[in-house]
């Protein structure tokens, strides 16, 4: 497993974890101690989905909406 940690200011940090054999980060952990406590199950600020072709996926999702 490879990790990359980025300090983003105000004691906040972003940690990216990459598990073999993945070529990109598999898990992203955000720590923001200055913000309110996160409630388990409700503390997500965003979700990431990896696709092979972002443009084609966006177009397909737009047509399906």
C-alpha cells in the first residue's frame, strides 16, 4: 500500500491510499478537526467514482436523466 498525505491548512489533511494493483488512489481520507464532529453515516462531503472515460460517462448519464 502506498500513501500520500497532503496538509491543507488549519490542521486539516488529505490522505490518499493506493492498494496494489490499483494505479490510482483507492481510498481518500479527509481530516478537518476545526469542523464539527462527523456523525457516522452522515459525514460524507463527496463521493468519488472512477470511470474509464469521464466524457462518455457524463454524456450517457445526461441522456439518462
